[in-house]
C-alpha cells in the first residue's frame, strides 16, 4: 500500500455522479409534464465544477501511470460515448425538447466523462509509474 497522499479524485467524481443522478431523477420524474429547471441547472453546474476539479486533481498525482490512464480512458470514453448516445436518443425519441433536453444532455455528457475518469484513475493509480 502506498503512503503517498493523493488528491480526492474519486470523491470528486462520485460527488459529480451523485449530483447528476439526483438532478436526472428529479427531472425525469416530471416528464412528460412541464419540468421546473432551477434545481437541475444548479445540480448540473455543481456537478460540472466537481468534474473539472477532479480532472485538474489528477494532474497533482506524483508518479502517476499516465500511459495506462490514457489507454484505459480512451477505450472507456468510446464505450461510454456509445452508451451516452443511446440514452440521449431515448430522450429525443420520447419528444423531450427545449430546456429539459439541454439539461439532460449536459447531465449525460457529465456522466460520459466522469465514469471513464473514475475507472481509468483507479487502474492507473494502482500500477507502477511508467
């Protein structure tokens, strides 16, 4: 077990996912009726800030296996991009339009970028430095 101090990348990423999950459930529970967007917008913005902070925090890790992080991350971005596209398609197919679709699209994008970060960071921090 390494004694090095690591930035809270995982906590920030999980926090971003939790906020997105809360906002998406809140929003979808109102569909197809009118959706109040104040809470979902606040949660998307807060989640985006957490996600950007998590990505910035990865740069602070000393002795990080960057090639492993990028290799795993590229494949996960591809896989989760397909999944995000399918989720987006279901909302468009079910006639979600305007502001609700924009907030859901941003939520899906944050999901798409967060899960690969969490997995690739976990893999890379547990292998020796390149």
